C-alpha cells in the first residue's frame, strides 16, 4: 500500500510539470522540450540553496525565476530568431545540462539531514501523510493560480494565441511576447516539480530530468483523452483532469513495478504506456468511421 | 483617414520567383469612405490590404492612418484603429474559445489584456443582446466554442466583434468567398449596416462583381500592382454592372 502512496505523492510532485506541459502544448500549441533541462534546473537550484542553508522564502522564488528564465530563452530563440520550437527547446535543454552541472558542482547532491519543505511544515505527525497534505495544498494553490490566470483577459489572450494567431494579432496582442511569457510560465512550473521532487526524494541529480518530458506529456494526454471523452470545455475541469493525469500516470508505473516488471524496463514501459493512450482514441475512431 | 504614398512591395527580391506585388501606389482614403477593391488574382489587392493592416511592411513609400505615420508599425499596434475580417472564417476567430471569450478579446482590442476577469454577467448580457441583433439565434449559444459554428455564422460574428471596441477602419478581405450565397448576403448586409451605423472607413476586397456593384462609395480596380481604374461618388453610383464586367474583359 505504501508503494501506491509513494506513487500518489510522486504524482502530486509531477502535477506542476503536467500543468507546465499543458500550457506549452495545449494552450500555446508549442512542443517544448526545454522541460528536461528546466526540471533538473529546479532541482539543482533547490539542492544548492538548501545546502547553503537559505530560507524557504528565498528558494521558492529562485526556482521559479530560474525556470522562467530557461523558458523565456527558448521563447526568444523561437520567436525572435524564427527557429523551430522543438529545436529551440533542444538547444536550451542541451545548454542547461552544463549550467546545471556547474551550479551543482558535481553529479549528485544528497540533502540528508537538511530541513526541507516537508519537514519544516508539520500538519500531521505521520511523515508520509504530512508530505501528502503539504503537496496537496501546494498543488491546489498552483492550480488555483493557473486557473484564475486562464480566466483573466490576459489568460483568454494566451489561449487565443495558440488557437488563432492571425486573429489575436489583429486584436492587438504581441504574439511573440505572449509566447515568450507562456514558455516562461510553463518552465517555471516545470522547475517547481524539480523543486518538489528534489526535496521529496532527498537529493538532486544531474540526470534526474532525463526523459521527464514524457511524464508531463503522458499526464496531459491522459487528461486530453478524458476531456474529449466527456466533451469538456471548462478550464477548471481541464486543469483538474491534468492533475488526475499526473497521478494516474504514476499509479500505472507503480502497478507495473509491483507486478514484477524489471525496473530497467521502466522507461520502455513508460513510452509504451504513452503510446497506448495516444493511440487508443484514434483506434476507436477508426472503428466507428 | 488612410494615406498611402508611393508604396512598393516586392516579394522574393532577386530570386527566380520574384513578385512585384505593389508597384508604387498612391492612394488617399477619406474618412467614412467605403472603398471596394477589385482586380484579378495576383493584382496586388491582398498585399495592399496587408500593407494597410501592417502584416506586411512596404519596401519604400509611407502609410499613415488618421494622421499617424504607421509605415513601420507592426499589425498588433495598428489594431488601435483597424479591425479585420479575413477571407478564411477560421482566421478571424479562435475556434476552441467560447463565443463569449472571443467577444471579450474583441471588446478590449485597443486596450491592455490585464490580469482581471472581464467576463462577467453584465458583459455576457451585453454580448447576448448584440448577437441577438444578427437574428441567427446564436444568443443562447454564447458559451459554445466558436469552432462549432458554420463559416457564415463565424464571419457575421467577426464583423460584430470588430465594433465591440472603438474602431475607425474596417478591412474586409473577401469575407464571403468561402460562404454559400445566402450566408454571403447576410454577412455583406451586416457589414454595410455596421459601416453606416458606426461611420467606419472600410476597405473591401472582392471577386464578386455584384457585391462590388451593390456596395461601397468608391471602387478601384488593381492590375499588376497598380491602380488602373478609380471611380467614386456619383461616378461609382452611375456605374453599371456590365461596365464592371468590361473592366475584366
């Protein structure tokens, strides 16, 4: 049972990344691969600041700013230099590897015996339950902020930018600036997942971000399948389903491990699982048409 | 209202596929004028419209709107004066956003898109009343995504959206080209009413010579990036539909 609780907690840690991917992929229609780098960046910045005994109110804004800077860089390369978004993301992600290694100073930094977000705040006595409540509150606050943002005039303009660029330009929106802002926001969220995971697992590792984009992507695709299934248009429900997607994704992986699949094969199982969810709706469409 | 002075625009300069889209056009569009532009394909009509809108910037020459030099101003800044209806109904609206959200964006075209929630009950009511005026029965559907509507409905709504915020210039790029005759008629009549009611300066590109004949206070014909015919006022009014066909003979 603990196994599934851990999966649930991990799912909550990854919900920020899922929201980030939801913003870049679904709202802006930009496949953003900066994720692998900005996630590690979030973890690395957290670890280094924690070992330097910085207070929590410094660490959180620092992580958000670092992630936003990485995303903004991808956005600037994409919009101002007119480089394909996928390539722009890969370039920044590659460069971030060196940045992360420089910040971290070595390939792995343990955070044992250091106060973390999960130990400085105590809601209940049981440490696992305490972690759950802190994560839940954290995720609810982020979701609320993003949901509110998407409802504002700025948020509607954001949604229109990925949907009909000619229309939103003729309505007075600088789409380049909007995309840069959007990618900054998406990667700030991604970095927040790095922040949570580094503290949750008790270390930051230079390779913690490898293939992490698939976690966000998988969560968003699960959510999208459900959204299409129930023909939802509400922004709030979509966000809740993205969170659910992140948790379901981790639970499926936990289940795979618990039935005895070799952990070495975890990435191939992940890729296969995402492939299945992507192709399921298409397969059922083929049959009906 | 719009002054275009000796504007040139060449695409793919120096390459085999070089196109001289606009070859030194000087044109003064008066305030309140409803200008119809006709011309065969490749005559430079759409480039002219894009030059006015700012989606394309001229190689040389100047463009000014309402006394402001806008030659190097990007399109999203010119939206202070200009509203557009595109040829493709999909370009003028955001399909995944609700009708209401589309109208919200249109209603703050000239303003900052800030961090406050602008879609409230009062705004919803205002949009419902405006949409009801079209007589398409869309007032009960304003929470639906724009993409669920037909092309004609979307073009009519785009027109209505253009006057949600202060608007001086309305650019219509073959707004009815993708529509069936009846929807096209509704869209054209809506456009004509709005142009009169709001005293807009309008530029209307069309291949439909019947529309070119029925609407507008001035008509120009373009050919190879130049103006080859220009009739306004009584000359336009006394023009016969057959004369227009002769222009293309």
